[in-house]
C-alpha cells in the first residue's frame, strides 16, 4: 500500500489536552503515505493545533473555527483528493500498524468502501477500561441499523465517501453513524477483528458531554435509513431509552444539587 494516499481528519476542540499524544501516534504509523488535516472547532483549539503541528509539512490546520464538527470534517475532506480518508479524534491514539492493516484489508476487498477495526476504551489518564462496546459484533448492513459497531477507526475510499454523500449536517451529533449507514447501502464494509485504536472516555468527550443530543441524532439517522431502505412500510420505529434514578445524601451545607 506504499503508493496509496490517506487523508487523516483530526477534529480539535477546546483545550485539546491529548492532541500531542494523538499526533505522536500518527507520526509513528508504519504506513507513511498519510497527510493530516486538523479541523479546530474554536479559536482556542486553533491556537493549540498550530502549536502541536510545529511546522510538520504533513500536517495543516484548516479555517473551521466556529463550525459544527460534521461541517468542519466535510470542509476538511472537500479540500483534499487523497485516495482514502479517516478520522482521528484529538483525544485518541492509534496502534502503529493501524493504517497499514486497514489499507491491506481494503486492498484484499476491492468492492469494499470502508474497513474498520476493533478498539479499546481508556480513561483520561490512559488506564484501560475494556474493549469498545459493539465493535466485536459481526458486521452486516442490517445489523448496523440497530447496533453502531463500525467504529471509531474507519478508513474509507474517497469515492465511496463521496457516493454516500459525505459528512452531513442533518444529524450533526451522529454524523459518523449517519455516514456509515449511508455507505453500507452502496458498498461493502470490512471488519478487521484487531484492536487498532485507543478511544479516550472522559467527561468532556462528545459522547459524554452531548449524550442526550447524540441519542436523538442517532435515532434520526436510523429513521432516515429505515425510510431509504423501504422498511417503514413493514415496521414501526420507536426510540427506547433505558434509564435509572439515583438518590444520594446532600453534602453538608452543600444544598440541593451538590452531589457527593
């Protein structure tokens, strides 16, 4: 795969405390044909991104300040013509062979539009929390409707990305799931059963900080996919959320709402 080219989109938000580690794992890739496009989502993130790039000619910072993440990624992807593209979140890190393994999987499956791997969850300090949820499930386009198993590390053929419509703003808090659903309807997807990505979970991570918005957006992407596939004539769709209530003692003199 040495002659292939890969664009790596890196959304950068807030103080980006783990960006240096993310870019270090990028520079350590055994596959060398990559270029990175950093997409800062606010002015502070842009300053941090410029410092982290540190003049590396393989990395550039886009003018995506104040864009929603899906729009920023679409903007970054539009400005590049590499054969493949992927997303590396600024909180996360890659195994050194990640790109090489997924690109080999795509080379072995020329009809596939995307390849993805398993991943491991870590906390803010890098402590292992366990395997990523759902990523060990067998992939099928039908199963993807109910379980988002294709992520977070995915390499897409750019033509398949374009044919699927790219990152869309209709379901901005689930743009990755929405894209995977649309792509699954036009091309094959390859699951590589190997953990190649370290996904960092912490209170400021989008899936935690915008948990409710993510659920609503994923449901919207699901409903659209059901309609595209003509399944709405056969099935009713509904959103079911498991929830629980917690009662804890108030802190001394802390008042209502100050949980211990």
